[in-house]
C-alpha cells in the first residue's frame, strides 16, 4: 500500500498525525505531508501524488483510519496490485 496527500485539500487539522505520526507530519506551512517511514524523510517537494510513499504493513490500519477521519478528504491510499501467478504452459 502507498499513500499521498493532496495539499490543496488539506485543512491542517492534524488528525492524520494523531493516527500515524510515523507517516504524516505537519510542516511550518500548516499543511500535512507524508513521511517515508523506511527512510525517515518527509517527502514534500513537489507535493501531491508525486510524493507518494510506501506504507509499512504495521502502519496500514492507522493510515487507513487517518484517511477515513480526514476532514479535508485529502489523504489518498493506493493499494499495490496483487500479482497474478503465471500458468505453466504444457
């Protein structure tokens, strides 16, 4: 699973940081951004979908809860495609 924030829709309430401070952070501009939890860096430039980050499995539920509770509806969760096993010819 991966997540990103549309900063144009963010209301700056910070509920996302309450749910998962490992993934979400409010910057000085009062807007939320995502943090790459594995790398420990905030991804804020250029913003929006270009700043999509992977979500560690242990944080999946918290990130989904943050998206559901977000008053600005600005958190977008994208699920990775499920690989389909290839059939052996023969």
